[in-house]
C-alpha cells in the first residue's frame, strides 16, 4: 500500500513538455527530425502539445516531409535522393511551428474567435 502511494507522489511531480514524434523514413528525414527536436525542446509552454515529423515516399522524386502541429500541417518540403543541407529547411519549419503555436494561443484566449463560429 505504501508503494502505491509513493508511486503516485512521483507521478505527480513528473512534467513532460510537448513530444516530437518522428515518423521519418530516410537518413535525411531522421536528421531533420533530430535538428527540429533540438529547437522543440526549447519551446516554452509546449506541454500537452505534440509535433509530428512525417515522411512519405514519392516515387521517382524522393520523399515528402511534413511537420504537423495540433493535427494541422504547418510545413511541407520535398527531399530529393541526394543529401542537401537541412539547416535552412529546419529554420523555416520551426518559424512556421512557432507561428502556429502563437495563433493557437491567440485563438484559445480570444472569445471573439470562437472555433465553432458562434
């Protein structure tokens, strides 16, 4: 009985920030997700929100990489078969994610911008 009580106390103290789910396939996709996760860890107030990096194979073209926040695609880019520098793409993606977070916070706080339009 005491063990269950201690377990509950520790569970209440653990706080997780937002999670990044990596559904990438290629080496470039994994590298992109790794770099974006470094930025995602630093985003304040992201608890309860998830970021998904999803990669889909596009025949004869490479892959389509998407960044999804709050079930909405906020960034998409095509990745060819060749290795390219990812820093610019990661920075574009994180700026769009931060913009989506800001818009979601404004919409949730403003009674004039109701989600159901009523």
